[in-house]
C-alpha cells in the first residue's frame, strides 16, 4: 500500500489488475478454450462484452472487447490514485471501463451514444451518461482543453466539488468530505458541470 494508505501505487494497481487481465488456464497452465477452439476471454473482456451493447458491429468499429479491456487497464494504471482503498475494486474498474466506452461513443461513434441509458446516482440524482472520470485516451489538445476549463471554474467551492466528482466520489461522499449539506453540493455540482461543458464547447473540445 502507498505511504498514506489511501490508494495503491502503480505497481500495486498492476498486481490487483493482473488476475482480471489474465486469460483463464487449467492446472497445467494451458489456456482454456471454448468449443470453437477460441481462447476463453479474460474477466476484463467479459466485463467489456457486457458494456458494449448487444448487436454492435465491432468489426465495423475496428474496436473489440479486448481493446476496451486493454484501454481500461491503461486508464486504471494512470489513474491509480483515484481508487480509494476499502471500496469495491471490480466496481471501480468497471466504472473506468464504462467511462472509456462512453467517451469513445461521444468522440468516434455518436450514433451509439443514444444507446447509453441514463442511470440514477446516489440519492436518486439523474446522471448524464457522459459524466466521466479523467480521460487518458484523448488527444493532447483535448486534454489541455479539459485542464484549462477545470482551472477556469469558479467560485472555488464549485471547483472543489467538481474535482471530487471527477475523481469518482458520489454527492453524499463529497458532502461528508467538505462538511456541507448534500443539497448545496448538488446545486454547486450542477452549476460546475454546466460551466465546464460550456467551456469545452466554446473551445471545440466536445
């Protein structure tokens, strides 16, 4: 565990991810195969198959569940400090993977974006399907635009709640973290998200 015991180091994160990334083997170390002699998918690939909507032509997209699984691993390693110890690890990985898929739909395949359902967050707040964690798979220009728009957020209270939201914290957790009423948190976060998105649109980053 890292020095402050709040998150895993990158090396520790890799050790946590490896069982999910490895393909299943038998007792002799031979990869297990299905009836078509294809190697059985890793747990991460299974997760990816459940995220990509049924009926999606992955050949046309030139992007497979294995690609999504690999992208998720890279994101988890880059964002290892976003994971808080004591929380559900596989659930966090799935969130990272889902957000990667959402970003891909928004940036590359807009026709698939409509197939992403809205979900209900904690306390019943309605969450936009494009709400996401920091993206390490964007171009340098897009990353710069996101950083610039984040820095421009004001007042400081809005910027602070948006930072925690961006790191994956729920509204109730943010409220407890900064000792503020959850209704106030919801109001600040709504305003911050709107300002952030408006800034990205002005810069042509979305």
